[in-house]
C-alpha cells in the first residue's frame, strides 16, 4: 500500500468573476522511501496541491477528492485537532523561504524543541539532545551554541538547514518540500539537496519535492509529475520522463532551458508560444491546446491518460497519433 | 569611438555599516579593485552569488552610485558629476524583477517614453511614434499602449522594461538578472529576444547573472566575482571547458543539468555563505576553498595570465613556477 494516495483531487477557489479551478482531477501516490517531484511553472497549482495534502489551504480554497489517504488513514474526514497531531509529527513540511517560516522572536533551540514537545511527551533535556543531534546531522558545527541564536544571526543556507532539522525532529514518514532550495545560492543549493537526499535514505522517509527547476528534479526524483494549469499532464519514473518526454508541454519545457553540450551557444532556445489559460469558469478538454503544435479538434473534448510505458502516462489524446508519426 | 565600450580602472566601493547601537561602524568592501574592459558588440557576463558585489557594480556603471575610488569610462570618457547625464544616456538598465521595476500607476506608453522625457528628446508626437516602434521591436501589440503593468504577464512586463531601456538607443545595456524572476518558458522567450535585439541593433551587453547555463548560452566573455573581487576572467569557451579558479570549478559543479543519470554533485565548498564583513588579508575565497594552502590565509593571490584571460589563485602561481 502506498504511503500517500491522492485520487481526483480538486481545488476550487471562488472569485468575483466565477470559480477558479486551481487544481483539477489530480491523482498520484507516494510509496515509503520514494521521492516524487511535482514540477510546474507559476500558476500550475503545484504549491496548492502540497498545501491541500497538509490541509493548510487558505480558507477560501475548497478541497475535494475521491480519496486522500495517508498510511491507510482517511485525511478527508479528519478533524483539525487530529490533523494537527499528524502535521509536524508524521508529515512535515519545508518551505521555500526559511526567513519567513522561522519565528524571528524565538531562538533556534526553542523552535526546534517545541517541534518535538508539541507532539511527544519528552523532557526538555531529551528534546535538547535530539535538537543538537539533528543540527549536527544536517552539518551545522557548534550545535550547542547555535541553539541559543536567533534566525537573523544565521545565513540563508544555515537557516534552511535548521528548517530541515526541525522537519526531522519527530522522524516523519513524509516530508513535503516546497522549493526548498530556490532562495539559495547555487553552490549552497547543491549541498542542501545532497543533504536532503542522504537524510531521506537514512531515515527511510518519503518526500514530495515541489519545484519549477527541471535540473533539480532530474537529479533527485524517483517519480515525476508534470503539472500544467492545475492538471498533471505527464507522470512516470524520472528516467522515463526525462529520456522520453511525451507530452508536448514537457518537451517544450525541456527545450526552453539551455543545456551545455546540447544547445549551441547563441542559437534561439525553444519557446512555448502563448500564455497560461484563464482557469476561471468551466474548463473542458486539454488546457494546453492553444499553445500546442499538435492540437486537433478532438483536444477540446474529454481528456484521458494514455500509457507510454510502464508507469509512464500522459494526459494527451494525441499521444498515440503523434507516436505513430514519429 | 574606441573599441572599448566600457572600462573600469581599479574601482573600489566601500560602505560604512552600523553594527548595532553600542558598537562602532565597520567598513564593508562591496567592490574591491575591479578592472575590466567590455568590448563593443560583445556580451560580457559577470557571474557571482549573493553578496559578491555584482549589483553594486551595476549601480556604479549606471551612475547611480559613485565609486569610492577608481575610474569608470564609457567610450573612453570618465563618468563624473559634470557629464553624468550625458554619458549615462548611452548606457541603460534592464532589472531583475519586472514586477517592481515598472511604476504600476503609469501606462505602458508613459513608461516607455519616460527616458525620452527625462532627457528632453523630441516632442509628444515623435515620442509616440518612437514608443510604437519600440513595442513592435520587442514583440508587444500596439493595443497595450494604454494598458497598465498590472494587466500584463511577467514576460510582457519584461518586454516593456526592454523597450524602455532601448528607446534611448543606448550602446550598452546592463542586464541585471533579467530572467531570474521569470518562469522557464518565459525566460527562453526573453533570452531569444535579447539575442535578436543585440544582432539587429549592434548592442553591447553587460550581463549579470547567477545562472551559469544562461551565461554559457549567451556570453562571449565571463568574469567570476567573489566577495567584491573578480577571481577569474576568461572567454566563454575557455571558462566552461577548463575553469582554473577553485571557486569557478565549484560553481560549474553546482549546475544541475536535467540529466536523470547523474546525482547531486558534491561541490566541496561547504554550506557557509561568503561573509563580506570577514574578508582577511589573504585570498577572500580561502575559508571555503577545498584546496587552500597556508599562504592563502596571509598573502593575496597574484594575477596569473592565461592564454584567454586571467585568474587569481596561489595554485596557478605554483603551477607556473613548477613548469618553468
């Protein structure tokens, strides 16, 4: 049984001009010890999806799903007090901006220990020992001294490490990391990603990595879900998706980034014409069809997933036709 | 006209930084002894991480901040208080974030025409024609003339920013992270546009970025900056094929290409950000350098000439001595 199962997740946001369908019919699952990357550009609904799993959506957003289970427990019917017990203990989240997600008025030690003592009945000494152990584990030297420091006294890379340590305080089964390295310098990003990857293995955790960076995804993910306009357009094992990208949007995205050795310097990069469609009102057919080179009249009709390979499928009814041409 | 569009001679910039209510002021050296020459028609890229001084350098090039010492020359003419406005019109900026660099209360037409108004060029009618020309050049429809930035997407806003920079027909454009606030699909469109405009108008770009894949795609020459100093300056091909400074090597190792067969690289650089307040006597990179030697902590590294540029590292100096 998968650790997390999401089936037909829908997130609607009522606005003055109609209902905004931020996420529609999203299905995916994450196994123990597995890393799923959710990739997409701004407005694709990837961050809302991660918030929906934790039941942390803004009040206006409405969540529906056919099935949403964590380790066999139904999350849809769970009330807030029970959800709060789960959050931070068995499911933890790492946010993009470590400066805004740490409380500036409390010391690092205070916040780390609180994360554990909220959920488990342990003594302050034990919590402190665990905090020191984890700070050392994430590579922070002089952990005891750091416990007494405030967030502003740490650099961005260190703060992000503190966030990771905090997420690990209760030994969660699932970590959701929303753009954990986007705010960091490139040399620091590589170190943090390595660390997350090593810790994930060591603790046997599952991870959902939400990002827009295809380079990061290719290097750390086991499975990939590519999101466009609130829907997963392609999903499968990372290798398969990167070796044989099959949705026109996935291919378009990969052509947009210059890759040393593959793109000749100074030549035009591939670009996706047009813009993200308006997600307000009734949506039918493929949301990408206005920007797609392969669009046909039937793309305005009902969509389904077409299998490409084992575990790899695309939300494109033209996939077979395109395969036949290629 | 000289061949050198832009030149920096031993430019320094220091800031006085308050350290708290009861402590004295400290001096932060944001740009230290930078000398460089940008040739006409080339794309000169400046690469560095946060705190390396790239944006301070850009501000000085635009005449927004005077250097503490040293000289900045545009077309061989030094920028000074007397000629700042005349000189600076030949050099125009494109900033990182098109959400904050465009005044939300001004229409697109007003925004693009503003440099012409500031420099008192033309009258209303001729400005209007020019603005229309510019919109067309950056690929925006004329119907957007009366729109406001709030109605535009990120990519469209960056096109407006480009149109505004080019309406003065500058020779040099300072691009300060022009695509890092944009989505990948939009980034590609903007980079293509910048390359196209450079070809059509014969522009010179001073391109500031931390995205090495983008730099490799469009630069002719690259300078790597660390804590206010340029540590390596090479041709694009040379730098990416055989980086010589350990910091450049670490930077290149950190680039994550979308290749599922490769894991996350180990850069051996540690997790500490560079601290601009704690620069010692020796090499500024010494605290993070995986191959630091004793001499690095005490002696600033000398410049070693390379066939296609130069680098400052004690290791290179040792190599040069060994080969003699």
